């Protein structure tokens, strides 16, 4: 995330005061990426946009598909309970309602690895887990 912010400020010349970073690891004003914080932050950020603006939204974290629907996993999200996750459709709706003339959504969503956090998963290079 620090490299991304440097790239935005130095490479694209986006003023630092126009970058809203939601992360418990942020150097300034750390905000844990909990579901209500992500939803409130995204909604508030997009509502401040004007017609002449261009907005970029980045999500770097885990994603999950449940019943053919894509979700973003907040910090406290339970990958088995869709009600604790953020529907990607909701994010698209927020972007559609934003008045900015151009919108970019970048998702670096590692698909949730069900074996993660449950001890060691032994891999056989020929047949997989």
C-alpha cells in the first residue's frame, strides 16, 4: 500500500489530501478495514466527487464467491456468511451513483484460500492439495 500511495502521489501527481486510505497498517490515521468503515468510507468519498472529477478506487484484499455472487472480505468478515461481506454489486452501485465523469475500480482480490489459517496444507505437485 505504501508503494501504491507513492505511485499515486509521485507518478500521477495526485495530491495526498485527495487520497483516502483505509487500512489498519496506514502510517497516518490508521482505520481498520471493517465492513462498516469500508462502506462508510467508500460512500462518503464517492459523494464528495464532482462531475468534472475522475475517481480511482482500489481494493487490495481477499474476495469470495458465494452462490455465483462476488464479495469483498472485510477484516472481520466470515467467508461462509455473505451477510458479513461486502457485495461487489453494492460497490458497482455506489460507483454508478457517483457523479464523477470517470471511475476506475481496481481489484487485487486474492481468492480466499480455504486452507489458509488451518495449519499446513500439504501439496503434491502432481495432484494439488
